[in-house]
C-alpha cells in the first residue's frame, strides 16, 4: 500500500472544502519523486526541522537577550508556541495541519540575531531594506535551499503585516504568530519585573482575560468560532480590537527602544550588528565562501545581510569580539 496516497484520499474526504489538499499542491520549483509515506507538506515540515537554520533559532533572541535568563522565550520557543496554536486552530477548522505546521515552523527561520532590533538595524542600513519574512523565504530558497512547496513558501513570506496570504493555512499562522508573541512577551515582561500584572489596562483584561492561558484561550476560540465554514480566517471586532490594544501596549511599554530597562542593552546589540555590517561590507573576502559569492554576484550589502541575519546572538558577539576587542599576550 502507498501510505501517502491513502493520506491524500483521507484529506479529500475529511478536510474542509477551503483547506489545501496535499494532492492539489502547486508543487516545488524543482520536481522530485514523491515519498511513499509522507505527503508533500509533511515532507516540507521535516526538511525545515532538520535544517541548520531551524536549529540556530534556539540561540536567537525573541525580545529579552538570551543571556538574561534561561526561562525567557527564544526565537525557537516562540516558533514552537506559534506552531502549537496554529495546529489547534487548523484542526478545529478542518484545515491541512501539515501545511499549517510547516509554515509555522519556517516562518522565522531567517530572523536576525537580537530580535527585531536586528531586523530594524538591517532595514535601516540596507538600500533595498530588510524584512525578516522575506529573509526567511530567501533562507529556504537560496541560502539553505530546501525546495519547499509553493504553499509553504507563500505562507513563510507573507506571515507578517498586511500581506496577501493565498491559503487559509497561511492566514491561521499569521493570527497564531500574533497571538503567541503578544502573550508570551507580556509573560516575559512580567517575569523580568518590567511590568506588573495590574499594569495591563482593565479594558483588555475584561475582554481577553487576566492570565496568558486565558487570553490565548479567548483569542483561539474567537478565531475558530468566527471562521467555521468561512473562506477566510476571521475574528470578532471586540476581540480583534482588544488584541491590537494589547499589542500597542507592548510596543509602548516593552518593545520601544526608549524603555529604560532595555535601552542600554539594545544600544550594545545595535552597535555589534552595525559594526559587523560596516566591517564586512568593506571586507567581503573575510566572510564564508557562500556569502563572498553572493557579494560578488549580487551586492556586498546583500551578502553581508545574508551572513549577519543567519548569525545567532552569541556568534555575533564572538565575531565582534574577534574583530574589535584586542587580544592580550598570555
């Protein structure tokens, strides 16, 4: 028996008419023989999990620098939380869980070190700008080519902002990403004594709840309730506005570089990345061969951005130390 074909038959029978069926995938840029056991989206999920870029996420900052404590989220734990939330929603709506999971696991695979400040720094110095979602797509297409399906690549590239997403599974990941980070970043801020639980506006607490689990539960159930048998992923106006009010609250009190608790550390991280960017733009020959070729064929900025965005926090610190901190005779 061909197990993959059996799975594809079950998808046709059991999934929502709005779900993407594995057998109907638009395919890969480079066609390959199908697996006898796994569907194309299961295969994509496995390729992402086994990639070097995915493993590096464990040493990349989410919001709080990883050196500050072992219990704060990293880019990897964020990715796992997004995946868990996305799968719950996808299963309830009878969407393709494997496609949803593959998109969620790969959505931040090209993210910079030091969280979003790394992204903002590269965006400010690169002539063409920098978007971590597009960098994630570039990572799986060019830097560590995984030959993923068109549906997974679309979901990765368009998971953030107001971009158009071609599948409901990609829409689910977009909502799951936002649901995860506004709740776990608040949880980390409270753990780090940056905020107190009663700092959260009562208008938000009244709608979403007073704990992380209750807020996630509220948002997930609202998405499911409003998206059942619909051709798009939706939320009620009340919960949607409360979620965005919480996001705005975090931007003002946690994410902002003017926040006193993280201004100094953010300045240090920004200095590291800007120094590395300027140095390697002038010394492209000192980068690994892959990035030297990109610098020669595309542009020095492109090659350097690819190199730096793939760094972990600790590797960026290591390279900065090697390049700019004097070593001493023993």
